[in-house]
């Protein structure tokens, strides 16, 4: 007898919408006077983190759509990203577009490209999650804003960073792991795995 039961519709691995909204709210609260302030991201001022978030959101939006080559940005190690004049209008739009693109289950399958790198869709989604969570923390720490990342995105980010902690090419993307106690909050452990000091203070 043939099974005529329809296959269940696949679901995305993670809804990036809540974390994208957290980052958008943080960016909205940044003042013009804070744009030159230092951040935990080495060599980046607040304006550079905001520019990077704008560029990566566009690139990973298109990676999720498999719309390759449209927003191919520079990869890690290139010159500092600079903030455009309309960033306050552009950033929330590209963040919303990123979240919408990755709600499509197809975004998490097959191959795609971001930052000049070909990678599986699932890996690209994990990288995008990591970028939103960790750079959200960078932005909050630099500006003194409260930060509560989306719990699901934070768990995915932590697990992704933990799995890549011993990767041979880790140094091309992340700094050396900063030791954090095993019973520390999950966000602090994720930040340490990203190569940042969870105790970083903007007054340092």
C-alpha cells in the first residue's frame, strides 16, 4: 500500500527575527556622539560596528535568498567598514530583510555565498546568528545600553562558537578564546568563545 501522507513542511533551523529586532533597537538608541567610541571588537569604533552590521545583514540576507553577487562585501581582514549617511534608515531595513530571508526553510539548505566565501546554507545561517549576537553585545557594551539577546539565538551562537573553538582556521575569523568559568552566564561564555573579554568596559 502506498503511503499518501504528505511530507511535513520543513521549518527553518532558527527564526532570526527576534535577534535582528534586538540589534535594531540597540542601533536606534545609539547617539551621534557615541559613534567614535571604542568597542570590544578590536580596532572598531561604534560607527564601524554599525557599518559592519549593515553590510553583513545585506550580505547574509542575499545569501539566504541565494541571490549571489548582489551584495558581495569584503571578507574578514579587509579595511574598516565605514558608515553611510542613511544608516539609521538602512540598518533596520536590511535587518528585517535578513530575518525574512532566513524564515524560508530553503535558505538553510544547499550552498550559498557570503563575504566571498562559499559555504552550506546551514553554516551561513549559523554565522549570521553569531554575528548578530556577538556584535549586538559589542554595541551594547560600547554604548552602555542594556542587552538581552534572543535566548534561542544566543544558544545557537554559543554552540556554534564552542564547536569551532579548536578549528585550525579559527584565527582567520576569531581571536584566541578567553577563558570564562563554566558556571558563568551563557552570554559571557559565548563572548569568551568569540575571543572577547566578557568584562570589557567602555571606560577602559
